């Protein structure tokens, strides 16, 4: 089944690995703009590079690091 997400946006927490990364890849490949959040900036930057490799069309990723204090 092919799902088109052109013009849609997705915010994914835990986007640097596992299920979050898999979702970010699928959403970006379907045309969505993806905002990925994770606690480890280095791992997140590598994940964003992976997502950019499969992005279809104008999908953009926004890198955000957050820490709970």
C-alpha cells in the first residue's frame, strides 16, 4: 500500500533510533516534512542524514536536542 503524505508534517520523539527512526524514514519517503527530536545530538544528526537519504520531494528535517533536568 502506498500512502502519500505530501504537504503533511510529523513530529517524532525518539527519532534517532528504533521505531522513531523507522517512522521518520517512512514518513519522509512518503513526502512528509519531519521534525525529529532526541536526547543525543550526535546520534540524532546521524539519523537525520539517514532520513534525508530516503526523503521524497521537499521533506525537511529539523534537529532538536532536549534534556530533562
